[in-house]
C-alpha cells in the first residue's frame, strides 16, 4: 500500500501521540509476555522500559531511517531459563540474564564489524529473496498458533487456577476486535484509517468488559473475560492508597544483578555463553529478514542505507540496554513492521514517541495495570491481522522470484515445509527453532543447487526463436 507518512515525515503533534500509542499497543503484548513467562521476579514494567530505551538506541544508530521498534525477544526464552537452572539464587540468575544479553549483543557487534570491512555482497548471495521471502512468511505463520490460542482465552481464573469465561464468548470479543480493525483500516477515512488497532482494541475491550460486568452482576462465570483485579494488585498491593498507587519504580535488572556478583564463577559464565551466543546467530538471520521486509514496505533498501552495519549495531547495543534494565534481549519486532504496512505510517518520529511512551508508561502504575488487563482474546484478534501481514509480506518477496525454476522451487518448498512442519535441531544444550532450522536448510539447498545455469529473459527469447526456425 502507499505510505501515508514516509520515514522522514513529521505528522502533527496530536497524530504523533495517537500513532505512537498504536505502535505501543502492537508490541506491548509480546514485550510484556516474555518476563511473565520467565517469572523469577521479572516485571512487565522493566521490560517496557528496556524495550523503549533499546528502541531509542536503535533509532540513533540507524540515523532515524528505519521505522522499527525493538521488543523482548521470544527466541531467547530458553536461554533465559538456563540462567536460573541448577537452583542458582535469584540475584545470580538476574546477573546471568544481563550477561546473556551482553553476549548476544556483542555477537551483533562482531558481525557488524566484519560486514563493515567485507560488505554485504556475500549476504545477498547467501540469503537471496528466494530464501528470505519464505523465512519472513514463516515468522508470521509460526506465530499463528499463538494468535488463535489467545483468541479463545479470557484472563479471569478462580482460586483453583481454572480459567473462567467461555471460549466462545472470548472468541466473540476477539472477532469483534479483528472485524473493527479490518473495517477501520479498509473503509476508514483520515485518522481512523491510521489507527485501526487502537479502535479495534478499544472495541474488543469494551465488549469484553460489558460481558464481564454482566457476568459479575449475574454470577455467570462463562461471561467473565476481563480480570479487573489486576488494578488492585498493581495500585493497592497492601490495600491502601500510597505513592505506588500512581507511580512506581520498575524492578531494573542491574539492581538485582549487582547482588549476584559475589556468586559469579567461570562455570556459570560459560553456561550463559553457550546458552545465548548460538541463539544470537539465529536471531541475526531474522534481523536480516525483518529488514528486508521493512525495506520492501518503505521501498528503500535499509541494508544499503543506513546499512546492515548500523542496523546490527543498533539491534545489538539495544539488546544490551534491554538486558541491563529489563532482563530481556531485544529484537526487531514483526508486529511493529506489520503495523507500518497496515497503517501506511512509516514516520520514525512515531517510533521515537512510542519508545519514549514505553519508558514513561513503565513508571505509571494505572497504565501498567490497564495494559495488563487487556484480555488475551482481544490481543489475539489484533494479532491475527498482524501475524498475517508478516506472512503475506514474506510471500510478496517471492513475486520477484522465478518459481518455474526447479532450484527456486526446491528452496522455497524446503523452507516452508520444514518451518510449518516444526523441524527443530538440538545441538548439545542449544535447540534451533523451526524458523532457524528451516532457514539453514534453505541456505544449504540454495548453495547446493546454485550451479544450475539461470536462463535470462533474452536467452529464453533466443531459444524460442531457434526452436521456431527449426
């Protein structure tokens, strides 16, 4: 679609705020999910702060030419669990999380230095569109299960930990969110067309809240979708009104990590190194895929300008910053890229405002509670659109590939089937995800079949003429 706001455009102040809020809503669900999955004292607020700071670092390194937000990386979840393996103390575990983010970020820095001296020509040959396109599609398709799973879930649980709320009621709220998002994006005019996700989330949340209020009033558990108790948990933890009711300091990683320094030993450092570094090389491939994707959307090759060296440095240093404050290594977010594609807003000033917003939000208790209260089904409805656009963006890259050639057909087929089929490879303590395994298989297939002679259009016409004369 044609961009409404280009990378260098500056929307009006009011538009910037609203568009930034939309970017935040697009990435927040996944960003805060990582610390919630890991547990061990990690908090969504700190992850938000780390993601915001990391995104600012990324924008500075890329000279505000790349409209991408950095958020908590799901690829490192296994690595983050490894930081607490063996019954280590929470302080040492937090120190391990920071060391892991440091190691992962340094991998990017080292690769960036190498590329600075040797260029990106080798990368274009190693990962051409026939490899990158299906891989980008897989990133979206691999998340499809999460979106559909969330679509049938509310957030209210009883004392026994059993989820209340009918899956059909939750699904209805999710589909309301999706329908309103699609209608606003397709038929909306002016600002409505630019903020379909905000409108969709508000509509879905309102529907879920109405069902929940009716359920609470009438005592019908099947209608309980929104967990309003999170507001009291965040704002009144001790049952009284205090400063923490309105403002609170996130639990930054480095504060807890300092206490673990006396317990640090070479064996633990080696464990963290092995857990994080191999995964960082895998995420590097996703970094390239994401930037190829956003480059096709804004019609400007970001691997050339500002260059892969700068995007890698921004991502790597941004991950270190994210780990320092919020424990989670950051990565470029497909949700952010999809948001740009759907809304046509590529203004990097919007990304900057969203990053600043995440930093500010992390201190405001009611806002943290509000974000946490958005039910899974509502975000599931939004994510169907977001993840779908990621997948379609990858398939669009294949339009420039001649799939009548066996080489290209085999490469794309291997990647898609291996990725969708869930192929994983375990090497020692490191497990390569299905996306990583599929990408590696695609690269090897492309190299193996690269000796096939490509027939140019001119050659094809010549051959046809020869056959005609005969």
